[in-house]
C-alpha cells in the first residue's frame, strides 16, 4: 500500500475508533509536502463506500488534504451512512492527487480514461474523476458530471480537465 493510501487508512481508523483526527508526524515525505487537490475514495468489498475531495488545495499540503478528505469520505459522503468500526478491516483506500485544472475549448481535448472533468455553470459545479468503471465516453462523462452539479442537459457549461496520480 502506498504511503498516501496508508495515511488515508490510518486517518479513518483513528477517527472512527477514537473520535479525533490523527497528528501528522514530521518530516513528511517530499511528495506529501506539495499543495494539490486530493480525492479519497473508500471501497468495501469492491463497492464504493465514500468518496470526498478537493479539486484545488485547501490545506497546507497533500498530507493534510489526504487526512481531512479521508475522514470526510468515511463520515460525510451524503450517499452513505458513516463508516462503523466493524467495517474498518474490509475497507480499501484510493488517493487521487489532482493536477491543476485546465480549461477545455474542444471535446476532442477530453478522454475519460486519461482526464477527469469539472463542469461549471453559474455557481454550480461538478467533478468526475478519470478512469472510472462504466464511464467509457466523453458524452457519458459529461452527462454524469452535469447531473452531479444539478446542471440540465442543454445548459451551457465551462469545462475543465485534469489528470490524477492514483495511489492505492
């Protein structure tokens, strides 16, 4: 397990068992000291159990983003009840570190296996990570992302793409 996925696991376990966020130990590995958006996804028995993240950095570094987003994925994802202690041994963690979003001017610049997307219309925005099972076309990727944001199919949107480095 990569150090970021291990950090996500330890963060969730400490919070669920003891009700507090763990303290990060210094010094951090160099790849955790940078700033970036981070998504933490949790699966149980191969099924999504929670996924929360930030598309732009909100914390001091990738380690802080991972720690906070792991706890949020386990306890705040509105699609699922909070993780319970008896589930902890069955959970698998994925940490996606996002590149800075770049504006897209043509659909040909998108590829659902390589790029995640962000759609923006007014104050609404939605994000979908790349390389997700069952999302095979740009049209499907954009449809799902707009739906997540509450944007109607015909509404015009700004589209941004990003890459992820995925750690498991």
